């Protein structure tokens, strides 16, 4: 399933408290080895560059009748597991090529509602193939979620996630990059996020375009869908509570629903549904950061979400209060990545 911004946002703003509850419990994870051999494989080795924020685990699942939180922990290093998958699909005639997986995200998450559980596995990364001259070319870019719904989803979502990873390697082991793909050194691959952003207007434009952006696609390509003529700030804070357009010479308020972001006087502001306002984003280290509140899941499924579990953020969130967090925009899909809790009482 190809991930959308709405889909990944569903995975973002929940229960970061699960991390704390899950510190002592673990659930083992091993990528199941595919049983079928490939007719032809071009690669014998795979190297993993693990660029995840939390490299110690791959998410949170629920164990037992009381749904105790447990960290999903690989039974062996992921680099070894991916190599085992490649070994298992290779036949006797496999060629001596090499792959490099730049791993951005890999995690499992679960949420419960009434007598039903929803499980997810999220996988994001870049796969490169080594060329004859020692450089590398992009073979595959993935940003994918698999899900499962049942009374108890843990075993099945772990299996589905395992199958997804095995299929990803098997599918690409029999492919070569397009000859038109650029060539990169290994050192460039280790910093590939910066290279990938070079093709995105949001990250390389000297001046951002004012207007309304209803989705991340328009925002990153800098194609506003509606003009803004005026805004109303929340006191002296860098937050906008109302936005306006001018129609037939008269100022009219623009509804904030279904807006991803706005740019006003060259500055980006991200819409936060929990606060029903736009908060200013600042570019730092070639990423866009902002502060916004996160809340754990409420009673309505439409408002439930699952934490992306980017490491132990060090805060226990109750079911009702919302807490301010520094977050950044995932440049690939526009999702909001929690970084750390903001302790300031001024927020």
C-alpha cells in the first residue's frame, strides 16, 4: 500500500507514552526467509546504512490480554537479516553484485478500539545497486505501510511486515538500475537525504511563494492553490489563527479545514488540527522544524493515531492532555516527526 500524508499522519500523534511502558517487555522479530529461489539475481551482498532515529528497536506491539506494551527487537542485527533474505532467494547462478539499503524508517505499531486491534508496519528507505565503476545508482525508493485488523493483530502484523521486507529484497534482486540514473559514491549515499532534497523546491528555493497549500505535494513543489491577503496572529506568538483572501474587493476568511500549510510574507506556517491554528516552521540543518502539541488517542477512531516511536522521547502522556513537542517535517511524505518535548511554560 502506497503511503499518503493522511495515512502516515494516522501513524504520528498518539501515545508516545507506550515507549515508557514498553521498556522492560520485548517482542522478538526475525524476517522470515522466502521459500522460492529467483530465476536470476544480480546481487550477492547487501549493506545496510541504518539512519533511523531509534536503532535499538523497531516499534511497539501489545502483548497478552491486558495489551501490555512491548518493544519489537530484532533477534539479530537487521544488516544480517537482510543478507540472510538475499542469500535465501539466490540460486546457484546469482551474480556478484552488491546492494546498499539506506534505511530511514522501519517500525511496528498497534492501537486498540473496543474489541478490535489495528496493527501497522511502516518501511521507508532507498535501495542502491553498485555499478561496475564502483559508484552506486538508485534502484528503488520505498515509503510503504502494511496494516492488519483483528481481535489480536500482533503475530499477523509481524508476519505481514516480515513478508513485505522479504518481497522488497526478492523483487529488487532481479533488477538493475535504469541506465539514466545518476551515480553516487558511498559517502554520498550516507548523506542521501540532502541529495534527495535538492530536487524539492521547498528545500532549495531562495524565496517561498505566499499562499494556501492544501497538501504536502503542492507545498514541497511550491505551487500554492489559493492566495492569502491578510492573517490574524495569536497575540505576539508566531501562530496564525485566521487567514483571509480578498474577493470582489472584500476580505473573506478562508476555512482552515483540509489545509496542510500556508506561506505568509515568505514564512511557512504548518496547520495543527489539535490547536486549530498555523504555527511557524523554521529551516534548520536543511529540515523544517516547528513546535506543536501532540495528544494520545481519543475515543473516536477517526482521531486515533499511532506514535512513530522515534526513540524514547522521555515523557509520559496521559489520555487527555496535549503536550508541546518540537517536530520536523518528513520531507518525503510530509508527516510530522516528534523530536523532543518542549518544557517551556510559555507555550
